[in-house]
C-alpha cells in the first residue's frame, strides 16, 4: 500500500515545491514517501494508504487534546457560521488575551498572530524597537521559525544579516557573557527554554537563570520562545515551571487548538512600542481570526480542567518506563529523552533512526519523521495506544541489531 503514498507524492511534486508545504513533512530525513493523510481523530491518523497510525507527531505538537476534539470541533462549526474573518476587533480576542496573560503573568499584554514564525519575528522586532539596538543572540540548537534573522548565514538570506546575529551554543553561558560584554548593540537573547528542535535538550538550571541575570546586567531583553513548551506541561509556560521571568514570550501550536494562531507578548512598557501606540510596525490581515480564536479559547478551557496535566504527565511517565525497559534490554545505542508529554529517541548512530522509524510505521506507529524532531503525547492517547506503541518499540529495536 506504500505505493499509494509514492503515487500521491509524485503527483504533489508536479504542483507543489518539493511536494509538501513545509520541508520536514517530505520524509527527506527518513527516506521514502510521506504518508498522505485522509483524516484524523483522537490519537489516530488515517492514511490514504488505508492504514491507521497512532500519531506522535500531532501536527508538530499543536494538538495536546488529540485530533478533532469533539468540543473544539463543535465550537469551530458554530464560529464558521458567524463569519470566518472580519479584520475588525472582537470581544473574544480580548477574552483570549486575558486568559493567556493570566496563565503566563510575564505576558502583561500580548498580540495575536497566525504562526510561531510570526510571533518570534515580531517579538525580536519589538525588542529592537524598544531597546534601539540591532543585534540578536540565538542558539544553534534552537529553532524559531523561518524568519530571515533566524536563518542568517543560510542561502536566500541577505549576507549582511549575519553581522547582526550571534549564533551561540545552548547551555554555554560563558559564550553569552563574552558576547554581551564585548558588544553593546545586542537587543535581545532569544531561546527555547527547553530546546525541542535538535532532539530534546534540557537547559541547565544555571543556564536560564544566567541568561536572565546577564541580560539584565547588559540591558538586553530576554525572549523565551515557548511555541512548543507553552501549555505543554502545565496551564502556563515552561517559565512558570522554571521560575524565570523573561521580558517577551512567544506562544503558538497548542494555544490555537490546531488552527493558525500564535501570539507574542511581555512587559507593558515594551508592548507599548508597537503600532498603533508606538511606531514599531507589526500587523496581519488574519491576526486574531475569529474561528482560530474560538478554537483556542475552547482548547484553553479544556486544558484548565482540574487534573488535566497531572493525568497527562502521569500517563507519559508510565509509558516512558516501558520504553526505558525496551531500550535497556535491546542493547541498541539509544536513549530516551523526555520532559512531560514530549520525548525523543536519541540514537548514537543517527542512521539507525531511519530504520527504526520505518519499522514503527509498518507497525502503525507514526513518530515525527526526523531524528531532530520531538514526539508528543496527547490526552487522547489511550492506555491501549501507549501499550501497543511500547510493544512496537520493543519489536522495532530488536530488529535494529
Ligand atoms: C520553538 C519554535 N518556535 C517557532 C516555531 C515556528 O512556528 P510555525 O511553524 O508555527 O511558524 C516553531 C515550529 O516548530 C518552534 O518549534
């Protein structure tokens, strides 16, 4: 049945660059044709190939409630009837912003945008506008979307941007200190508080604390990109868990309940620089889209259910115990990195991931299709899903030796 995906991929390539609308979907990192999805529900995706897969990619982490949650879908259906975009303010945007700012107190005021890329780009622009400085410190292991500054040095991005971007190593505070002390033109340091785009890298506690201290000392802003971590482990962001207060924060993925909705925000004083109050320009035709905001509001309401995160985290822990055992007995050079409901198999020999991925796919388990990407668990994953997956992992690992 894999031939169906190959045929659909060939057809897609005729009209869509690379056959996909975002590169990593193409399975380039694991080989073969991507699974073309027909529909999805709960923890499962249903392929055009007639197969059902337990999904651990979950639209790259956007679906903490799983696919097509009934209540979110109903809300969206109602919203669509009322018009799909107004380009004018609505009460629900204020309500959404109120809930976000309450859950993530460092975000005193926010602005809604349509993607994580937009949130990160806009946060950095706000930081520059506020500080009247130009440069940016980022970390090689982090991803902040495809804005020019985040891809400095890459093809298609003006070469002169590289002068304004310092690309340092995650968890290496001494590099940040050196950069900040030598260059007084650094507007901000942007970081994923847990780096989830180069496998799964946890921060040393002293790293995040150190970033906060150094940015205050050298008058640069600290931007937390919480597009992945926001609302993933608690009703709030990783900053709530780590007890660090950044100046600006970016959120995306989960808060949109599967719709194009993201936001950035922070100290009132900084947000006041944005047009129309200030003169740092930032805008969007579909920003605060009413259908997306309704989906987001309903999602937040469901996430607030007492015990939601405890149940999800406990379920994930039990699952990891089984996976740890599978890893241990396999004798394969692999370890399981995890934090709350996100995890990543880190193979010593990266090539082994490809085989592992395809072995699992043939057992009906769909991991994020790249060794660098993390996998996610949703509230829709049942004990049976997790048990079946642990069995499949044991089998797939046994085939690697
Ligand atoms: C930490 C982080 N920031 C920003 C982005 C970009 O978000 P989007 O793909 O919605 O533009 C991503 C996407 O994966 C991300 O993981």
